[in-house]
């Protein structure tokens, strides 16, 4: 049995009268890509927000690395323990160059939550710069390292955000619909990128609508419907599960 | 940096032709230069628009004058205590104001500034001496001066730096050296990992948090540093003229530094200094131009043209210098949102482009010849 990185136990969350998450239990294994799918309003984003501490659940517990409690921590503290997130709408530094965009997470990772390094010169930070250059190379944007990030296309912004997360070498990476709103060509590029970084052995949780993406990269899939997990298994098991077809596709063949 | 040092120290020479070479104005350039670059650390790097920076200017001035009154006429302790006091008060104001961002932050700082301004006229009267302003008197204790039995001159003593009196040009050179030192620190901050993180906060604070940086202490540090710069500027005002009044803390003074920063170019290294130069020059030179000066200027024209031009330009000079400043500010904000620095950058780019085109044409010609 593989080691568990993230454990979600008996999590309940309701908004007003709506039960968004209904007794969720989930274990994410180290080194695996775990996809969470489900129709709109199934509670996918709520679950992700609970995982990163953005939302406090009504009951239940989320623990990281066998004991560290996630709930109640601030965003920067959650990042410090090794959990990084890609947002649904790309959160990058639009006014800075691509290189600076990737250097900042590397600096932040090294310096911790606060460091007053006023009398240090940026030009001495060769190590950080090399890390950033490496990350830009992974996403194939090294030739544009001096471009200002706001001029990138939507797909490129998302890949840049992915590079910003990868440069921190997190233990667990959460991706919230990494290909939503992308053109087919962009989606394929991102799938290639996700497959490429899969080999690094980093644990990932992916929330995704696009079945093509999910079945190309995921090792394990959980299906959410109306706030409850109705099935968890390998892609083949999920494809064959009649319950999933019913909930997600209204009975159509996958 | 070397060029900057040379440029600042030689200001009396190159400002002479435009009539700006007198110590009073030169000192203002240097002092407001420190104020503006300090402000740019906060506004330019983090994007937090403070409407209350004049408080630190006032605090710096009052502290310096008190140091002159109680301790010594030497300027070093005065400056030290001013920076310290401004830093402490900035930490307090920053701690509260930085709980909010955007317009709410601006309003909070404005509220603090008005509070200090009004306190100076009421509750804090014993410290600020109200409307009269805090002045040196003959019976000030000056314990350190007395302890070292320094000779007391006739009348009121003047501020000094180990014997060098801070009047006239020596006062300017002292301020200039302070400006150079402040600029050095400012440049260091701009080019440090710390400065880059501040830029990250300006660009996307949410992302900054999600990559593991606690943004609040960074913002408070930036606020305190910029408050200390303002405190230094305030103490230099007292050094060159040992008198402190509450009008230094009025919101218009905070507005002025915002104007300077935007005019020159927010977030650029040299922009705020250019803004200071333009505004202080207009304030001091344009406001002193009167009708006879204009008549002289247009005397090459025939009589009717002279009087016509004089009456046309009259509203823009003298008392009307604010009109010129307002028009200039509007033009810059509309056409050059990045301030004067953006204008300079555009000129530079167009020259470079021209050069590149010429070069490529030349090489094209050569290759076709070959």
C-alpha cells in the first residue's frame, strides 16, 4: 500500500440549506495523479477549496503528510508545507517579465514567509535564476523570458502558472481545470506538459471537465455527484462503472 | 550611481542658466527628492497609495527641532531621532492602515494625517506650540551643548554639523549628501529580492500569498522604510530652517508628493526626482515672474505684440503657476501615463529605432553592392 499524502476524513460543508459536500472520505497516494470529476455543481471546487484551507468545512478533517492539519492555516502557510495550487483563472504577475514571474516563487520558497533582504542584489541570485530558467525551459518559453506576462495568450498564461508552481517543487500540486476555456491545440500542449511532469513523481490532484485530459493523465479518478463521492478507481474501472455513466453522462457510452 | 552623485553635487553649476541656483531652492530639491523617493518605495513598488505621508514629514521636523532645543544644535542626533520617531509612528499607522487595501487604505492614511494635523493644533499644543510653530528660544536647555561648554553665540544659535554651519550652500551640500545616501539605499531596495517581492505584491497579491509569502509584514516594512525617508526629509527641513509648523502635515503636502511621483513616473527609479525638480522649479521660479519680467522677455516684439503676449501669458505665471502645473499634470496623465520618464523612454526608443533602420539599410546596401 502506497503512502498517503493527503487524507480527507468525513468532510461536510453546506452553504445555507445546500449540502455541498456530504461526508467525503478520500486518500491521495504519493506520486499519483488523482483526478476528481463530476458534473457542474457537484462540489469539485468546494472540495479543492477545503483542501487548500480557503474554506473551512463544517465538520471533518484534512491532514497532510500523515498528521499536519490543513484546516485553519493561512494560504502562505499551506504553501510552506508543500502544497501549491493552479487556479481556474490564471493567477500570474501580469506586470512582470516571464523570468521574474518564475523567479518570485523560487525566491519565496527559499526565503520562507518573510525575509527582509534589502541589501542583497538580485544579480547575485544566480541559483534562483537558473532554477527559473529551467522551469521556463520545461514549458518551452525560455526564448520569451523578457516578455511581460500580460501579453501572453490564455493558454500560455496557464502554462506559465504551472511553471511557477513547478519551480517550487511542491509535494502536492492542485490543478483546478488546467485546460478550461482552451483551444484544442492549447489543450494538447498542456496534456503533453502534464504527462512530461508526471514522470517527476510529484503528487497531483486535477479537477477537470475534459474527459480526454482526465483519461490521458490520471492514475486514479474519483467521481463526485451532488456532494458525494460515488466511485473511485482506475480510469478503466471508472469507464466501466454504470453508476458513473448514469450520474455524469446520463447513461451515454464513454 | 557615480553619475548621479556628480549630477547632484554639481547642481549649482548646471541649474545656474535656468535661474535655479540659489541655496534655498537647491535645498528644497534635495529634501523633497528624499521625500519623493521614499514615497516611491511604497507607492511605486507596492502600489499602495498613501494620502498621509506628510505626517512623517511633520513628525521629522518636530523631533528635529526638539532635539535642537533639548540636546544640541548638532544635526546628527536630530536626524537620528527624527528617523526613529517617523519609523515608530509609521509602524503604528501602517499596522492599522495596511489591514485594508486600495481606496480604503488611502482613506485610512488620510484620516490619520488629518488626525495628526488637528491634534497638533489642539491636544498636542505643548509639543507643537500650535499655530505659532515650534521655534528655538534663548532659554532652551541644550544639555549636550552645555555639557561640552560650547560657546553660545549672540542671539539664536544656528544648526551645525560639527562646527560647519548649515546655512546657504553648506546646508545644500549637506542635504545633497543625504540625498545621495538615501538614493543609494533606495536603489539597493529596488534591485533586491525584497524589492522584487514588493513588485509581486503590486502585481498580484493573491498569487504572492499562494507562493508562500506573507504579504503583510512586507507591506509594513515598505511603509516604515518610506516613512523613515519622509522623517529624514522632515528633519532636513528643520536643519535648514529650525522651525516646525503643523502646515507641513496638511493633506496638501501629502498630495504634493503624490503629484511629484506621478508627474515623474510611478515605480521608475529616477521619475520621482524629475517630478520634484519640475514642481519645485515651477513653484519657485514661475511664481516669481511678474509683468515687468514678461515685458522684458517679449521686448523684441512690436509694442502691440508685447502687450498682447504679456496679457496672454500673465495668468500662467506669478500667482497663476498652479494653472501651469495643473495643465502640465493633465497633459502628462492623459498622454504619458507613465510620467515624464515614459516620455524620455519613447524619445530614446524612437532614436534607437531610427538608428537600427539606418544600420539595417546600410548593411542592406553593402550586401547589394557586394
